[in-house]
C-alpha cells in the first residue's frame, strides 16, 4: 500500500460566501466556487479532464455540474456520503490523479438548503419503508452524546454546558474574522449559555447554522503543480471509515465518542507519518455540527486525553492563539453546513493558511493541517480524516 | 363451566381535573377527574396495555382467540383486534373479531367468548375492551368521558371466577349515538335516556338473571355496572336493590365514563379485592343490557400481581393544561411545523416487518448468544450478527416484556411531537440488546441516565389514514 502522501497536490481552490443565499441557486453557487478555483489555478474549465461532484440533495448526476458550467463531455461522478460528501468527492478525485488516469481534475461540492422552507435539515425524501424508527432530528441525535458524556465523566449540567458553550464561543470569535462565513459575530458566553434549548442539553448556539454554499478544488500531480504555482498544497493523508451503524444495536458503544473518528484519524496519522498529533498537527477543521461533536472529536483525534477535553477547551488550547487552533475559519458553527460543500470548505481554509492568505486569521507557519468530516449520527456515521501540508512537510 | 382465567386493566397516566375543563369554558367543573390517553394512545394501544397486564406469566401462544370491544376503533376498515393480537404475540392461527359500536360491546364480547369456550371451538379467549370517546368541546360529555381499558382471559379449568349465568335484553333504545361522519357522541335529553332507559332496562336484566339463579341482591358481594356519572350510577344500584357497600366503585370520578370498557374495568376493580366464594353481578348498558353472575374461586389468590385498576389509579400525573388535551385530540387547528411532512409508511414494508416489529421481537445469535434488536430504516430483521458476523443463525428473542435502562436521552424541541419536547432515548435491555425509542408519559425533569424503563405499544404517528404503531419506552412507576 503506497498511500496518498505527496502523490497529489492542490493548485486552485474556490469557496463561495456561505449563508442564506436567497440570491443564488445551486447553479450560481457552483459557478461561483468553480471559477474562483479556475482563476486561482490559472486555468480554464476546458483544462479539467474529469470531475467529482458532491451533493446530498441538490440534484442528481454529473450534469448538475456540467450543465451550469457547460463542461463538455468529460466524465463527472456524482458522490454522496452524507455530511462527508464533499470530502468524499475530494478523495475520489485525488485517487484518480494518483492512479495516473488524469492530470488535472476538479472536486466540487454544493448544497442549496435554504429553498426548503423548513428549519434545520429536512433529511431529504425518505425511500418508502416501514417508518417505524423514533422521530429524530440532527440536534436530538447528537444531544445524546452530550447527555452521556456529561454522565460518564461526572460533569454537572453547568460544567458540561460551559464546556460546550466555550467551543462555540471560540468558533464565533474566529468566524467574525472571516468574510466568507455565514455568521460573523462574536457571541458572549452569557448569550450562549442562556440561549433557548433546541434539543436538551444543546441550546441554539450549540448547533451549527443551516446555509447554502459551494467549495471547489483543482487537484493535480505534484510535478505539474510545481510548474503551475510556487505554493501548491500537498495531500498527506485521506482516510474514510464507514462503520456498520451498530451503535444503537450493540451495548458496547458508549455514546460518548465516535469509534469511526478514532480509526480514521489513526489511519490518517499512519499515512501521513504523524506520531504525536497534539504536537505535530498545526491546525484542524473538524465537523462541529454541534458543539459536543467538536468536544468529543478532540479526544477521538488524540488531541486531548479521553475524558479530559474540558481542560483543553477551557484553557484556550484550541483558540486561534492556542497550542492547536481548531475551527480557524469559524467552522460549521459560523459557516453553517451546506452538506455537500462543507468538507472542501474545510480544506479551503487549510490551503489558504499554508499559502499565508488567511487574512486576520493567519496562523504563524502552519506545517500540517487536519480536516475531519463526519456524515451520519452517533449511532453510525461515515468518517473522513484528511491531512494536508506544504510539499516539504 | 367457563369463567375468567386472568384479568388486566389499563388507565392512561394523565388525568384532567374536570375543574380545569370547566375553567377553560367559564362553566362549573363537575367533580373529580378523567383519565386522558396520551396523543399516541388509542383503543388499540390501550387494549394491548391491558392485555399485557392480563397475560403476565401466561404464554400468549396459548390463547386461541381475541375479541376486542370498543366504540372508538381507530380503523373503520381493517380489523383492529388483529393489530392488538399481533402486538400481544398471539399465534397467527387465532380468531379475532372487533365488537364495535355499542357501549355493551365488552359484555357482548365476553358472552361470545363464553359461547365459543362452551362449544369447544376455543380453549381460551382474550376479551379486551377499551374506549376513548369524544364529547364536543365545552359539553357535558367532554367532562364525563374518560379513557381506559380492561382485558379478561376466559376459558375453563383453573378459573378465578366462574360465569354462572347470564341474561340479555336487546333494545334499540338510543340515547347516545354517533353516525359515520360524526366526531362527537350525540346525546338526547338526559331525562329520557336516564329515566326511561338507564334506570329501567339494566335493572330488568339484573332482576331476570338473579331470578334465573334463585339469587337475591343480598347474595352478592359486589355489583359491577356501567354508569354515565356517579350520581346516576348510585341511583341504579339502589333501583337494583343493592346497599351502597355492595356497589363496586364506579371509577366515574377518577377515570370517567370509559364507554364500552367501563363494565369490564369496574369488574376488574372488584376482582382485585374479591375473596374466594364471592358472587359478583356484572351489568352493562347500551342498546339493551347484559347481566352476568360470577362466582369467585380459590384461584383468585394466584393473580394478585396485576396492575389492574388499583395500581393504575396510583400511577398518574395531573394535566393542568386543557390546551394540551385539545391538541392531543386534534381539536384545534395548529400552525404547521416548519419540518418535513411525515412520509407515510409503505404497506408492503410494514407487512414484511410486522411479525417481528409488532410483538417487538429481535433475535438471539445461535453462535455467540448475543440478543440484538435490529431496526434499520429498511428492515427489522437482521441478517448478520452484530458481534460474531454469523449469517442467518438466529432464534427469535422477544424484547417487549424486557425492562431496560436509559443509556442516553435528549429532549428534542425541534422534532415533530404533540407532546413536546420529543424525548428520544437509547435503551439497554436487561439480558442484553439495545434500541432507540421515544419515551412516552414522562416528565422531562425525571429523565436520568440509568433510569429504568418498560416497553409500551404506541402510535408512532398518523398520516394519510395510517396509524403507524410501534413501541416506545416509558418510566417504570411501581
């Protein structure tokens, strides 16, 4: 097994302004993200040899991309893997380049959620079935983690709420610095802690927003990348872990971590040659669909010891000026979560940071960055972990 | 001689004081309170609950038939009793019938069961009676009607009470009725219904059955009979010749008039306190009257562990909120939730799963012994063991009668629910296995990791004419 490390490079990226884009259709979002990526890479649509399009509910087939962009008769694969859809499009596109099939490909994700007229995620049209499962929503399902985490590690309701509230507080500070974020406002802890309950114990600010958006990446070989620009970003690891969705069947699952996160992260560290993630990873964009998700993910990724993430959260270790900044761009918390786009949006922040173009959020000389993108519910979710860095890293 | 082998009952957890209803309409509230079925309950689910109580310690596979009595069946076409029988895990070879449309349906079902047993076509027959009739908002019926159910297992052999005799009068005396499209029960002037009908016809049936057996009122430990409300109930007892001490508690001030279920619920109340040798008179009323004479046997001492009426009366929570009752009964048009519409279940999919899902069966792996309750979006039948990955090496394993512990929960304010917040739980069962369930009849503040829960058959939702039944958990309260 050779792995993906340094076998593909990113030479162009685009990301729309995320938010309630009443002005934009999925077509508009795709064009906006793709053309920013083309211009960044210094190429045109005709240079794209193949594309991978991620979306969960905004349309079907590769023609959702080829039609608005008028891409001519190239292979386009439509990809879906729940909330990890964009990462999955990126992963498959990377493998095609690494396999030597294509030189330059496009990975792009899009979701248009705000035309549905409902709050939260709709979940799309269910296929005809028995419909016997308990009524559930995303916040209700992820709140299960918080209940168990608090109980398991002996946190009082107040301690637990403060811990997860601090996660959102930090992300809002970062998001305020990002012109592409949906929410660009710092939020005081008091407001976070006293917000209305959405799914006990998760309040409004423990939940990420619901947004429209698109993000795109141009992927090529390291050799071609070097000729195209002076600052390409290398892929160091791409791992996907798909569990058998057994968390609500086997009593072995503790509902206070994501087993698939642990496995995907370990595999990614191995692929990238990382042995001490807390020290070696310079920054991370993780799947903070809910504040508690980010909190337990810090443990799953090996950033914090099991049951101890509270100390790191409260001490500011994951803040922009902390030891391991997380959600540097504001995260899902401030970008919202256009499902098919989020994974590439995470990579976009890595890419800009490595190129020194992250504006007010710019970190000092980051070496390796990690993205973590999960799709599903605590009882079972597909898990993507990717590591990115400069060629020499 | 045919008789009663076992009994059970069910009274919903919520009680609405009549003063709360009165206050809402600027009227004096009648005395007492009424039991109110939750939004996810109906005569089918209440029959299952009473049936589970009745079958405690009895193998449901030994039951030969199930007769369900109600005037408020959720389905007008589709046999309601077959849904009850499936949830109670009766054999497919059992006979079911809905006894409907009559306040006397409970005793008619009992008498049919006795006939089947005496004729030898069935060894044991379960009779369930449950009702949740609707009175028009602000009317007298709204205050009077309550919800509840009872179940009796009838058969021969070790009966707890023999059915010695019966007498039936049929009479198309109509003081209450509900036509096909009516939502609410219609009632003629009370003086006609009660003075000319209720005071006379049941008393006539009672007198005739006593005459038939050479018995007088003094020979009875208890008289159990239907009543519209407490004062009128007492009057009939007197007309029939009983002293107040002989009249079994009517439940009208604590549960309300539970329609077709009431005579059987009152009977269960009497059986709970009966001593061997006691004679009990049971009288129903509705399009005539049935009167039955029962004699309690020594066997009664063996089934004192039912929740029955007494324990269910103790397990309660007061609804101080009339609007919640209106919402649960669908009596107020509500703002549509900003959530996706519920997709109706697929009938082929439900049919594929129903033998497993309705009695809440999971499997136990024959290779590694792991109990597992499987419910994917597509199926309730696992193919590969979650632990040892053996393929199709399972034996059926029932979860409906297992207690569980809440591993985690959330109160979801975003989810669609008629009793928000929607409490979702993950339950680990005693003996192994885990499942995700909504929690019914809970006070959000009482929910804790580690709390003990039991399974309850409920309606998950209703859409496009389909009542989608499955199981929820609820706190263990005894």
